[in-house]
């Protein structure tokens, strides 16, 4: 039986049509769907998306919206888990298929959860880059900050391709290309395959390499703001590092110097 045909549901609740699918590696893919006309979200937020199970019940997971708030389509960036309840099936979607999208965006990786600052750090591992793919295409990011640093750590160089192609295309973006100028710095690292910069971002912060590479003296709670998206271990380690510099964790209800979001999809 054709796998795509097997997962293609009909008349899904909150159904949206897939318009584009791109497979980046054997572990990573991105896709876009039509945006509901009524959906409004802040860049960096996530929604619940998924498919129907064989018993007709929805199987949903939280996915950060990788497209900015002004985009006409919604983009998502996903890992492929071969025995994962959702992604084992989701990875086979094709344009024209439908997925479930619950149009209730939420999340803490938003500008509203941070106090005003001068330098903004985006710390991402793996598919944790998705909310930052939204935020680096958001005009407010460049209106609010003098410097934006996007770090992205993956195991292999191929897993950095989604982020590097996104960043390389920003200067040609008709909406924000001129706004970006030299404000955005991209800092990719790998942990397994040899690349120009090796190492976990936490280790590179602890040993001072990141600051040295970027010509930054220190991370200062008066000027520096940060957003973190990755595994539970990364989130915990980065929280400790940021707090060692004096930064405090913020939320939508109580903005502060840094915010954290988990990025688990199976």
C-alpha cells in the first residue's frame, strides 16, 4: 500500500492543505501549509499540528511556526523519528495532503517576554532553530536590537543546511533585507562531523570561545537578551550559564532577560 495514500485523511477537523515539502537529510524535513485566514500569531510561537490515528482520533504535537508572523503560508521544520507516533507518518506527507492544525498559537519565545535590550542571542540545537527562523525574518527583531546572534548546533554539517540557506537568503528579502545590514551574526557548530567550528554551544560558552570569536567582552544583563530552544538538557545547561551572568528568566506575564522553550517532537 502506498504510504502517502495510507495517511491521507479526508475532512479533517481544522484541516490545512500541505503546499510544499522539502527533505533536507534522512532525519530532517520542512513543509508548508495554507494559513488559516483567521490565524494571528507572534513570531516565535507554536501551534499543535498532527494527523488522524487509525481509530480516527487526532495525534497532535507542538510545532514552532518557522515562518514569520506576516507570511502567507505556515512553515514547519521537523525531525524524522522512524518509530515516532507522529513523525514516522508525517514525514511521508506530500503537497495536496491535509494535516490537522489547531489555530491557537502560544509560546514564550516572543519579544513580549523580554525586557528591552541591545543584543539578542538565539541559542538553538537541531530543529530548535524553527522559532528563530521565524524571528530572524521578523522586522521587530531588527527594530528592537542593535545585534542579533543566531547560534545553531547540530551533529553533522548537513543538518545545518536549513539554517544556513535561510540566513544566506535574508539579505535578499524584500521586506527586511535592508533592515538587517550587519546586525545578524550566524554562528553554526557541529558536535560530530568536522566543521569550521566544533563543539557544543554550552562548552563554547563555558570556555569563552564564543565570546572570543565574536569579539564580545561578556554577557551583560543590562544589554543582553537570550532565547533558548533545544533539548531538555541544553535548556537546563544554558539556563545555568545565562543565570551565572546575572540574567533572569522571563515570561509573557513577567518579561526579563531570557526565555526558554522545549522542542520535542516524536
